[in-house]
C-alpha cells in the first residue's frame, strides 16, 4: 500500500494517539511532553488518547515504575481513554502476526547462530563492506531446514528507498540497503520491540504516532510490518528531544528530569502543562495560556524541528502566572496533594480555612507551592508562634512598648484593612516613628519571620482574637 493511500485512509478515521512509556525508571519529563502533545492533539479533535505500558523488558520493568507512570499522568491531568494496556500481555498476538508474515513469505526462519553472525560481521569489517547481516536462510528451501532453534526475520527490501512522511521532520528518505532483515520473533518465541510496537499500535487503532525523534530511524523498519500485513500506516510526527541549558540531551547533570521530581518540588500541574506545551511548540509569541487555548491552537505544524532547551527560570515564571489566576480553593486542594506527595503533614481544617482566607495575599508572588506555603506560615502556625533568630531581633523593650500601645486600638477597631491601617497610623503618630518600626515587631509576633505578607493583611486574615493573642505572647516572652 502506498504512503499516500494509507494516509488518506488514516485521515478519514477518528484521531487516536497514544503514549507508550517503558516502566524501567521514573517517568522522564520528555515522555511527559510527548504525552501532552498526544493528549492535546487527540482531545482537540474529539479523538482518543491511549496509554500503553511497554513492559516487555521483564528484567528492568518494575511495578513501582508502572505506578509512577500512572501517578505522573494523573498529576499532569492527562486523562486517557480506557484502561492502560500492557505490552507484555499481548505477546501471543505479536507472535501470531510474526507467524502470519512467515506464512505469507514476507518473513523467514533464520537458523544462524550468534557465532556465525559475528563471523559475518568480522569479515565485512575486514573487507570494509556493510555489516548489516545477510542471512543465507532468507530464500532457503524449507527442506534444508535443520532441527535447531531459529528466529523469524523480516524480508527487508534490498533496493530502492523508503520515504518516511513525517509531520515535523518532513520527508525522510532512507536507502533500503541500509535496512536489515530485522528479527521480529526470537528463538524462545518472544516478540521483539520492533514488532510489538507496530502490532499494538494497529490493534489499538492508533492513527497518529507522536514520539521523540530518536525513534525516527525505527520507522523505516516498522513500516515493513505495516506493509507486510497490508495495514494503514499511521501519521508520524517525530519531535526533537529536550536539551539542557548547555545544548546537550537533558540528564541528571542538568537537575531534575523526572515528572515525580517536579511534582515533589511543588510546581502547579497546569503551569507545568503550559511550560511543556511551549517547550518545542509555539503559537506566535504566546507564552502564557490555558488548557483550552492550548487545545484550540495545538497542531503538529507548530512543532519546531530543533531541540528545545529546558529553562527552570521560564518554568518558574509560567507557574507563577498560573498560581496568580487559579481559583483559591483549587490551590488549597493542590497544596494538600503536594503535601501528601512529599510526605509532609496534612493540613488541619482550621489551617485550610485560614489558608483559604489568606490566599489573596499569597498567590500573586509565588512560583510554586513551597514558596506559597512559606509565605503562608503565619496562617498555618499555631500558638505559641516559633520565632526564628532573625525575627527575634525585632522584639525587645522598645518594640514591646509599641505593641502594647497598639493592642488597645486593635481591641476596639472595626476589623477591616483600612481600619487596621488607621490604628497602626495612630501609633506611628504618637510614637513619632515610621511604619517599619511598627511592622518589624508585628511581623515577628504574628509570623515569627521577617519575610511575610503585609502586616495589615496578616492581621486581617488572622482575625482580632488570634492577632491579640499572638501580640500578648510576644510581649510576655
């Protein structure tokens, strides 16, 4: 089947995309971005987005890593259709397809041993010829087959070219004499990845394969299976990898690389989605946008060909903008999730209520949840407030006199921000001091820290009774 007719058939179908991570370690941030692109593309077109766990590497695949993938998808808010598919559990189906190709003559039994293959390659290296293995069993008469273990190999074309029509990379041409007769079924009957991924994509109805460009070279080999089985080719979109600031493939030397790490660092999920969407894809000069806008704008032709560079400062900036516009109740809910994910004590009902009341003066200057929580310490503290060493320097005989003078005003004033400001102003006037002389000891007494929201905001949020109690505690120390 030609690429053109296959593409036409795919275009007429409902869009189905997938993400297919291997559970051999933490879910990489690059995998998360690929999942996001696939999710956006499908959801915007009323299609399906599927999850397949490629767990055929039994030695390295772990239940913990599988759960990490599921948790990462849930945190990022990337919902998928149906249940997650285990590639390992489809092994019998993969073998069935291999044997169908064998019966059709598009694949063959190869009885070559590892020693024979290595001897072929050594001779090729010595003669400076191609080391792609040319099996003598490709066209052998079945009557000559030995009673010995064998693998099943594809019959790759020996002449001409294979053209991968890629939505990001453009047309990629590969000479067929550079494609080997790849193994699709091992001698123990287990399928190879190159076969399994194609069978699974076909059986799951995947119409668009969006994946990293490190898989681009695999496409020419995988296309052989599609053509041998006369299946429609999917639309391919191979996206560039994510690099670190130094222009090299992102790795641990650049900092965190796993989705779980960014969740534990307290980044809001919708800010992470925004940043990852913008990482290698663009819609004009738009940097900050909602999920709805991303779905409306996202298309494959907006993906850049060159690798994107991960920039933590930009991530902080985007996340800060999202926190500033998020609903207060949503932030409190996500803080609860963050505390659970990072094994920190959960909030009491009183703390949640106070945090919700304080959100208006917290979220505008925070980039992530740890920063917001630090600013909210005044609202989360319980009496007696633990006053740190730096804040303790703001308290003393003079400051106690200021707080003592302020206390009667606070007992009688109406509890709104303007009235609180007026009460502080009266003390400043009678003491003939600037605002800082009052704010310093107030910060120490109310929050136990020197870096806090406005003292007027803190008093307003804490309420009259709690404010007066904390001032009394500080003066008595």
